[in-house]
C-alpha cells in the first residue's frame, strides 16, 4: 500500500549578524511537527517551477517557506539505505510552518530529512552533499538566490511527530563600499580563504547590479567547515568587472572557524586592482583585465601588455628615486625595431660611467659579471639612464649607443607617449627580457628555459591590430654589457630563453622597449 506523510515545517530562525573575525551566534533549530496520513494521493499546490523556493529575509533574520519548496526524505532500516522521496510544501507563501507530503519509503524505520531536495545522495550509502556552485544574485541587496543553497537537515528521525531541522550551511553577507568605477559592470564576486589544507574559493555571480554610491550588499551561502581560515591565513574578496578586477585581502591572525547556522558579515571599503600577466595597459594608465573582450576603443588605446607582476624597483635604485610609485610590474610595448646595432664604434659605457663621480654614485654598472652578478636583477631603467647620459656627452658623439638612441627616439614620439604613473619606455636589461620570455627563472649562461610567457604574451598582442608579435626565430638585445669583452653586449634567444653574447656592432638583434608601472 502507498502511504503519504505530512511534515509540518516550523522555520523560526534567529540569524545574528557578526563581523568578520568575531564569534557567530547559533541559529535556532527548526521545529517540525509531523503526522502520518493514510492516503494514496494528496494534491498540493505547485507553481510548475522545478526549483526549491525557500526565502531568506535578512531584515527579519528568518527563513520562510515558499510555494514549490521540496524536502528530500531518505529512508533507512538498521543503517541500511532504503531510498528517498521528495516531499512537497502545501502551505502558504511566507509562512514559518506548513505541510509537506510525499510517498512512504518501503521498509524504512528511520529517516534523514534535507532541504533543499537538490542534494546529491550517494547510491547505496545515502551520504549527502550539496553543490554550492552556481549562486547568482540578481540586483543589489537581494537574497532570492540563497533559496537553493541553504542546507537544512534532521537525521536519525524515528519519531515523526516532531522533527528538529538544523542548518548545516552558513551565510556570508558582504557590505562593500568605495567600489572603484574602473571596474565597469560587476560580473562576479570571488571569496577565497587559506584553510589548514589548501586555498579554497567560491564564486557568487552577479547580474543587473545597480551600485548605490559605489556600494554593494551581497549574500553567499557556504559550508563552514570548507571555508574556515587557518591561523595567519588570508581572507580575500575579488570583484570581477567588465573592465577591471579589484580585490581586498585581510590577514586573519588568529584564524576564523566558521560554524553552521550563522550569518557572518564582511565589511570592506579598501580595494586594489588585480594585476595579472596579460593585462592591457591603456594610454590613460588604466588596465583592462587579460580575459576581457576589448572594445574597438580599447584596442586603439592600448599601448602595451603586462608581462611581469611585482616590484621592478627592488634592485633598481634609479627607478626607486625617479618613479617611486612604479612598484606593480612591467609592460612590453606593441612596437619593436629589427636589426638594430647596439653601438657602431666601440667605447665601454661602464668604463665611462666609472669616471663620472656624480653619476656613478646614483647608477650601477651595465656589466654582467662572469659569476652572473646582475644577470638576475631588473636594471633596465638604470642602464637606460646611463646610456642616455652617455649619448648626451659631446665627448661620446662618435660612439653613439645606437639602440638606446632608438629607444629615446620612440619615447619622444607620438606613439611613445606613456601615462604619468609609469617610468616611460626604456631599454630592458637581460633579466627583463628573460621575464618576458620565460617568466620567473634563475638565468645562467647559455641555460635553456621555457617560452611559456612569450607564447602567452603573443596571444595577447594578437588582439591588438597594430601590435607586432614577439619572434621566436631571432634574438633581442639587452642593455647589459659583457664582463669579458666590453665591445660585447648580452642578448636573449627567444626560442630557448638563453642568454648569450654578441659584438655590439652586429645588426642581428631586435629591440623591444619596456616600461615599469
């Protein structure tokens, strides 16, 4: 005989707002009265929506039942899984209690009850999980999307006259202000924490978000045991925009253990741009994210591609002094020059510098020593300043450093105009070229390395109509001089990423300007 059960769901919750890092207050349990009805079929109102429809009210801090809500009821007998049935809500919208009805599970003597019914049940064991992916908030300060991601459960139920549902998930409320206008349209929010075992993240998709005074209130449901922050762990919120991404990171010194059935609040007002290799630098100094679809105007206004992220002034004191804000990374230009002679008539730039007392106190030598000193230091800006001053000295008029002069010519041209928050274009040292080709590797003489970065940057360059792609068939000059013979310079082979030497008057290498920002 088929029988139907009615479950009366009592949703009396006291959700309490707590700041990130504070202790959360436990949500009151859900009381559910249950009575069995001997009937073959029970008609229930249904709105033809396949989705569960529990509602969360952040003002009242309560959950209420909605038409179309469904529970998953799992049956067991002596711990053996006997199957599951969906139970349908038949009460009024917005009520904190109501009836659910569904079919009896044969041979079951105890029950596990879950909301929503979209849980995943492992075949044969009855082990339950809820996928938190796909949460999408439509509009500012809207909680409708949570209805499919609030996990409630009651396990080991044998007395169907009273059921106590407990909340296993939690809610994180984001109060975000001072959101940069450079972001464009908000597309998503990514929350990331460093846990005891790994870095975990979860994403909230955003649609039709109208920012009020550049502020956003957003809600994300999560499983607390998965997102708890380890001692000294980093809590990060990243806003994904149509133009730029921005993030805020907080180090949680004492860690944070999230508990089930709580609503936590993260209040954030300080943001920094997310800078990644492959981002596009615009004429106004702004960045467009590497994964963004460029508009026609953005393609026209792009002047370069970010190829390294970090502080380029770490080893370059001249860059520190002249451009103290350029601590974010390096950009390669869209332009290059072929078959450039480094210096037609030989005179050592480093020897000249050593005899310039005032300059030698500010700038370091261009020489890469035999033991590799300066080989792995970003010094292109320093070298370019020295080369420019060498060329400006009338005594060196017959010994022009041709490649450096070409960089200056480009820098002074209309195409070479750069934003005020950059260093302006300069002649890269061998380390900058290595970063452009291979990324973070420790260069040794004639070692071979990956060309992963070079290949990726070329993919980005291909999106800009006027850009010249990097070549793998040739080599690029650096601004570095050789220690052994001062009539030689160091160049980088882009098909292997290896550093080699060449006489300065050879016209075999290409020249590619870079800048710091």
